[in-house]
C-alpha cells in the first residue's frame, strides 16, 4: 500500500490515476497541452463542464502541481492556466490513450 495525502493506494498506477481521475481532468490536460488557456476558454472547449466542477478540477490539478496559473495585473484580472513540467510529462501518456481510443472506437467517431 502507498499512503499519500491521507489516502491509501494499491500501487503506483492507482496513485498516478488519482491525479487524472474524474471526467474532466484528462480533458483539461489535453487542451492545455496546446498552450495556456483562460478559464472561460477552458469551459467553452470542454463542452458541458459546470463552472463549479471546472474550478474544482483546476484547483486539484494545481494542488498536485500538474498545472499552474498566471495572474496578470489587469482590471478585470486575467488568469491563464498552463501545464507545469510535471504536467507536460503526463501528455505523452494521455496521447497514447487518445490514440488507442481513436483506433478502438473509430466507428463511433466517424458518425
């Protein structure tokens, strides 16, 4: 067993998946792999995530040091989210899963 942040994990894979567990985290990371995004831009391109859930997901990813945010001194404040080096290391794994999904479910994607 692995103990981390008050939780127990069966193995390193279980601990790793905790970072991207949930419907929106991996999607957010894939979008951020294209470059920094603002909150409303992320909400628009994720198609269906509520403001509350997006905010919670971003906070969790930031807490895990997968993403970071840049706050610009403007009125109204401009905030951009981007991948950290740790987050960038996750992107190739996510792209492999995305490629696998496209291969396995191509009949659904072409409709």
